[in-house]
């Protein structure tokens, strides 16, 4: 394609949400993402669908926004949300005044909540510490961030929207202070493309400043890093929050078969090259263990870090938790006189749809399109019939069926058809997350919208490699699947697998002892300490 | 106790458990302990419906646990999963009875001649197969009137013998022989009236019943445990159950730990006394070429193979350790029609080995191993206790 | 509690433990092995990398230990090919070639530059193996090494008895148990052999099978057959373990599997017993000599870093041995990555066994 109306930069929740919103309003759009879906903050957070409880005390409006969006997302994207419910826990060292404040603030924000005694809480969640003082319930939930972004993209693409991954923005072309086109480079093939457009939406999160600079505009962003830990299996059924002024390691979120503990907060120079220090990780475990004691001994699968992009206009105080978490919509026509450029910075995952709506309203006005936002009432996925479960049950065992249909919805029919043709496609490529070969081939191939181009991409679309083995076995089999479906030559396949494995290993770098270290050593011994650094050929790569 | 160190976190997905699983090798569709245990356990903890019919095919032999280099405790996870598995009505009904051999035994031993007559009638067996899916290809063991046994041996050291359901309802004669054997070794044993230890309940997915049996058993043995009287059992499955906190059901219970510390396998007990110089070695010379088959639940007790050592002491007895895997019977498992073929396939290497060695006798302390060996080979299978008693009293069994 | 007494008790059934136990058993000693599970070598292909062999060349007993092991492996029906003079280039999971010094026979048959035309054979439905992928990789590697070797790929049907998809473990078990399957496989390979002078298969040719049986299989197929590495479980690794264990059993070695050694009984400078954490009371064994051949057991049972004296006894920080009859089957000092493989463990196990043998009879009275 060489022209469209709107080009969105950034494939996180906000960007994907904007693509969907614009598409529903009939505005043709293209989304360019420098790496793969949810590369930035979206893919590196808890995936917590806030009830608003965490913000009620400080900011009732934000809390109300969260609650409303929490309910909206449960309605429009139930397949992305696990409605776990949540608890706010007071420990002996927490301020009792804050606890009461929380109760009042939650009511002010309209958050449905009940007060529970410590024993009631522990009956619900046996892994909680014995010394908890009090508990509130709340409608927190977990949202699968990758599934959510993919859902927005697929829904939009089914209606004609376009998406390009591994598309690094190179230039924003202007004529007479008006945006006319963008140029981007496919980082896997090296090819450059030019796309004419009337509007560019900068939804690039931590990279928003860099993107704006390409147009000569300014978006001052502070990057605040947070680190999270992934634990081997679920330690609780519900989201567990610490009931205190927000601090580190306050939240434990069940996320599919694992759970996530986090997070921390420190300002960093930029969104790339993030590392987590040993002390940071130990601090997370210590704090978390106050809520759930078995965290102290629990097996950690990996650590990862992401940045919150906080809009910090020149006169604001330095970033961090105090800086505003609500978003900023910057119209660069007003700010710098550049027509056709709009930036959106900040906000949180829970309110992405609301942010996208604000941006789409702005863009629609600029394009003189009179269509209302429909995203709050349009489901992101068509319902599937119960027949699909029955059909899947003929070839796959129950948990595999459940996972397949939850992930792929009606697309599962195509995968089942392939399995019916070739029974070997029922093989579980990822045994930790129950991903069949058929599903892997599907996300790699043509029929899949927003398909995978790397093994890590397959992971984001299926959770392959997210489990205990961290890609040791499944990554190899996924590589073979990519080779068999002609995504890669043998040499490219090995290079891709090497890159993938190194990235998986990097997230386990902090391990000093314990079972995950043994798992890592097993992985290294299978493929050699430095697997084939020499086999890397062709193209420039995203990292 | 080592069971408390078993942990889901420990699994490195190395698949060694699959290499040790006898059902994996015998049944092409069996997913294996790695999948049914730790992999599905993470799904179960996530709360999704992880019900897989294949869990029913786990023998409960514990070989996966023993082979695991990282102490994952696989078989316990599978046993818990069995308990939530939905079954067709008739199978559920059948398994309800199979979970309660104590109850079944009480009923069937009221009029043993009548029971035994009907249980070998072809039409009855055919009906059982059609309706209840109990295979007609095997014979049931004969039932007998339970005997009140006590006072065998005078003023010896005290012990409490836990008989288990098989000795109580099917072989009270053997139970008596065991008491005589103990008396010959200076032990006056009372027979515990505990009822079933609960292993069949676990195996048939009835964990509530298993817990009930565990509590009842502990209660009936409490006095002996507190008085320091050793609890002996010759049934390897009962022994494993009593030593392991009832298969992990009562992990953390101080009473269960105490019972575990006071339970001896009969062979283990006699071998210990042998080391103390208290084993009766007044033997008649026999003439037996014996092949010994160690029950899986003896291996899982981790006490070596004491009967091998004891039998080797009898003049005229040569013993070879068969070491040819699981027999495939696993108590009630082999009686289930849908599992019969798997049961025989699992035991095939053992049958072959017995066929190669052609021993005069196969010795094994487990009653259902005995049944399976006699069903799958031409060999005669006896318990080592009977061989030992023959060495004491010179009377062929 | 009874304490079963042996001449030598070996803790750990990895390669170090199996080597130590084998040495003692071959000398006619009464041996017991206490272990939880198999060693890590069952995940590898059962071979020794060239870089490890090179690092061990400096050790004066390397050749002696390897000779012992090679003789043992051959007697066990799981021989290794190779010698200290020559290196073989053997394929890895990713299709590149790694210099190896020793490898199981059929694994060694897959060496680069060993055949003019090689056909890589896949099994339809076999998980984790792609013949076409490997053939393409081998072609490219051969070209880089400037060798004229030809590689292509073909897929055969393993037969319906095995189900679909099928794991390498299942195929190996079928090879062991099902004569009809073996015949089917032979026939299928003969049918696709064509003018190839070597066929390379995923390593599935049995765990319990012997070298003789595999040689007979090769003969039936009518050309060289080699085995390629697969994802764990590694069949050649399991095969080696099985072969060695069977040989140990035939020498009367007693295996105490499944529960860890949780405590050593140390009295008057001697190890008088090992307490195994079996259910209930536990279980005790004692050895006139005790060899600790498991790194996890070493760290669990002895505090602090493990230093060894000249007799391979682990020492307290103050330099005195934990016990005069307690030996450790590990190499002294820290381990660079080269020295973490099979050969290091063979050497370590052999040394510990020699040291224990030298002490035989010294503690019988105790």
C-alpha cells in the first residue's frame, strides 16, 4: 500500500486501540510497530485490569475511569480477561488510617468492595501471610496484554485496517508544515517503504519523544522503569494488592498458569537497554513475601523490565510515582504548528480504550469525519459456537481445547481442519502452555492476521515459551515449524532460534541458585554455552 | 519426611519420569506422568478444566517418583487429578465398590462358598463385564470366612499385625501362617482390626473415602503406636500407605508421622531382627529355585528388598531377583475391562523374563502381583512368607 | 534399624557414580548405589566433546580411566567409538558439527566426512525432528568445510501401531519390545535407501537393545546407519545408562533408588553409615568405603566448598578429611565449563573408586 489516511506509530494497547476505533469510524489506517505487538510498556506490565482501588485515595476521577473501563473491557473482550477478583491487604506495618481512607475513597469512586476479616481472607487465599490485619475485596482482574493488543489488531484488520511489525519509522515527511507521508524500514528485510497519509498518531510510549523529533515536534517524556518477576505457578486465585500508599512489589497478579510480582519504580534515561539489578529483584521478593510468604522460596522463571512513559511538560516535577498517570493528548498543530501530527502519552493499560477514543475523536475532527466512537459497545471477537469445543474434543484433550479456543476463537476451526488433515499437527509444541503444532503453524502463516515473524512473536500470540522451560524445548520445535512452513531457510531458522534463546536466557541472568538456574543450565548444555553466534546472517535485526 | 520436599516447582521437564513409566511404554496414547502430573497441575492451579481421561490409566506404581532426579512428587498430583475425573455411571459405580475392598470383603465373606460359586460362573462374569466393565478374563480370588486370630505364640515380644483386606477376606489361612512365623521368631502378634488402609480408594479416585480410611486406620493403631509396639504389615501397598502419611493425604499430621515411624514391612522387620541376631534360622533344607518379584509398592518404600536377603539364607533355596518391571495388576486396575489389555502389556516384559528363567516358584509378597503372574505365565507364585514357614515347619505349602 | 553393609556404597547414579560402582564391582566388591533418579548425562548423547578431552589430556590417568570405561561400555553392549588421537565432527541439534572425541557407535556413524551420499530419514509424526532441516544444515556445513559430501532427506511412516504424533521415547520403546516394528522399520529404510551409502535417523534405535542387535539391524538395512541427536530424553544417553546399570546388576550391585541420602553418620573419623530419607523411619546403609558421586549430595551432606586430599577424600576447611573412608568423585578445584562433561565424571569416578579400592579391608573391623 502506498497511501492511507492515518498512520499510527506504536503497537501497544493504545495504538492498537486507536486502530480499531478509527476502523469502526470508517477511517483507513495503518499501524507501524518497530518490533512486535506490545513491545513497550503494554507487554511489560502486570496485565492488571484495575478496579480503581489503587488510585481511589489519591485521585477519585482516575479511579472512576478505571472502574468504568474495567467493566467495559470485561464486556467487549471477555476472552482476554480472567475475572479473578482482587483483594487489598493490610499488613501490621501499614498505616491503619490509610486503610480507612481507602474504604471511604473506594465508595466515593463507586468501587464495589466488601470488608473481610483476616481469617476470611485466608480462607479465600491460603497462601496469604498469617499476620494480615484486614482485607477489602475489589473487582480487579487480569488481562492478557498480548491477546488484548492482538484482538484489537485482528478486529481492525478484518475490516480492512493494516498493520506492519518490525517497521522502524525513519521519517515523517511534511510539506508546508503539514504531514504528507511517512517512511519506514522493515528491520527484518531491510526494505524501505513510503506511505502517504494525512495524519500521524504518535502512540509510541517511551519512544514518543524520538518519534516526535522526526517531525521536529517535542514530546517531553520521562521514562520510569518498573521490574516484574514471573513465578512458576499461581500462588493465588485473585489479584493481591497491598493496602498502603503505592510502593514497590505491591501487587501479585495471576496471569494464566503463572503469576507476576511487581513492581519497582526508578527513572531511567530511555526505553531501551533496560536491566534489572540483583538488589532490585531481591527487594521485590522481600516485599512480596510480606504478603505471600511462599514467594521467598518460589521458583522465579524470569525477570523483565518496562518503562512507563510519563508526560513531563517543562514545568513539572521530576517523574516517578508522583507524576501524573493520566494521559496527555498533544495536538502538534496547536503546539508547534505542525498539521496532521497528534501524540498521546502516559495513561495506563486499563484505560487504553478511553485514551484511544479521545485520540480518535481528535483525528476524526481533523479529517472532518462525523462518526461516533463505537468501541465501548462493539465486542472485539465474534462468539464461537459450542460445536467448536466438541469438534476440538475429538482430536485434543480438554485443557488443550480450552486454551486453543480461548486464544484463537473462531480461527480454531481452521486449525482443527488442518489437524483433521494431518494428525501430526496435534503435537504439543509447547507442553507448558498447551500449544499445538497446528496453532503454531497458523500464527506463522497467511490466514493469521498480524501473524508471527519470529519465535518470540509466536510466543506473544500463543504463550509458547512463557512457561517453566522458557523456550528450551518449545523454541526448538517452533523453529522447526517455521522452517517447515517456509518462513525461514535452515540457516535463518538457526539464527532466529539463537536470537530467541539468548533473549530468553537474558531474562534469567539474575538467577544464582535454585530450580530455574538448573533449568537454565540444562538449556545451555543442550545448545552449547554460546549457541552459534556465527550462524547469524542476513538483515538487520530489531535487537 | 521426604514427601514434604516434593514440589511442583522442582520439575525441569527432563522427561525421565516418562522413561520410567510402565504405562507409557505399554500404551501408545498414554501421555505420561510428566504431562498428567506437573504440566496439567499448572493448568489445574490456573483453574481451567484440565480433566483428561488418561489419568485413569495411571497405575499408581510410583516409579515416576523414584526416577525423578528432582523430587517432584508426580504420582500424588495424578492421584489428586483422578479424584476430580468424571466417569460414566457404571464405571463410577464399579469404582465406588473397588474403592471399598473392606466393605466388599465384609459382604462377600458372609457366605464364601456361595460367593465363590457365583464369582466363577461364566454368565455371572459376562454380566459383570457387560454391566460393570469388570473383565471376565480373570478369576477372582476366593473369599473365606475371616478368622479371629490371637494368642499365637506365648509371651513373646509384642507386635501389632496390620493384615490388609486380602489376608482378612481371601487368605485368613495365610494370615494365620504369618502369625505362626512371627511366633517362631519370638513375636506375639495381635491382629489389628483396622479395615482397609485406603490405597484402593486413592487408586479409584475416591479421596474422601481414602481420608476416612486414613483417620479410621490411625485411630485403630494409635494405642500401639503410643505404646511403642511395632506395626507390621506384609502387604507392600498397605506398608507404603502407612509410611507415607497415607499417600500424602495427611502430610503434616503429627499422628501420621508417628505412625509412619512405627510401621515396618514384615520382611524389613525380620531382616532387622536378623542383623540383631534374633532371626530364627532353624531351617529345614528345602529344594526351591525361586525367582523373586519385588512389588512396586515395596520399591517405593525405599528399604531395599529384604525378602531377597531372608530367602537366600534358607539352605536349598536359590533366589534370583527378577527385576523386570511392574507386573501391571496394580490391585483393582487389572480387573477393569477397559484396562485389561494395558495391564497385560505392562506385565509382558516380566512374563517374558519368567518364561526365560523358568523358576520353580515365583515369590512375591504382593497378592495381586501373585495373581497377575499366575494369570500371565505358567509359573506358580507364592509369598516368601510361605517359603519361610515351610523352612521352619518342614510342611510343603 | 538394620544397616545393610556393603564393601562400597556409591551415592549418585550419574556417570561418576556408575563408573565408580563399575570399577568396584569389576574388582568383585559388594556394591550398593543410592540415588535419586538418573544423572544429567541421560539428556546428552553419551559422548565426550573434544574440548573436554583436550583439557583432560594433562591428567595422567585420563587414558587409563577412559580405557576402563570404554572396555566397560563395550562389555555392556553400549560401546563408544573414538580414541584420544582422532576427533570426529558430529552433528548437534542445530545441525552444525561439534568436534567430539568419543561417542556411542551409531552416533559416531553420523560424523561428517564419513560417507559420500547420506540420506537423512525422518519419521512422519515424530516430534522435535525435521530431516529436511538437518539435511539442509549438513549440506551447508559440508560446503563450509569444503567437503564433497551429499545430503538429502526423506520421510518414512513409522506405522500405525505407534499413534500420531509420536515421541522419540515411544519409538525407542517400540524398537525394544516389538519385533514387528523393527521389521517394518528395516523394510521402510531399505525402501528409501536408494543409492545412499549412509542413512541418518533420529536416535530411536532402542534403549534396551545391544550393539549386536543394532549391528544386525544395520545389516538388514544394508548400509551404514547413524543416529542423530534429538530433544530430551536422549535415547543414546538412556541406552548407555541402561547398559551400564544392567551390567552392574549382573555383578550383584544393589540399587537403592528414589530417596536422597540425607545424613552421613560420622564417628571417630569414619563414615559408619548413610541415612536415606525413605518414607517412615528412613533406611540405613553402610559401606566399608563410601563414594559421594553426586554434586547435589556433596553440597547437601558436607558444608562448605569441597577440597580433596591426594586420596580423593573431601576435607574440612582446616584440612582434615571428613572421614578416612569417605571419598568424593569429583575433580579437585573449580570447574571451567570444559570440565563439566562425561569424561571428567568418568575420570573422577574412576579416581574415587581407585582410592576406595586402595583402602579396602582397612576398616572391616569397624
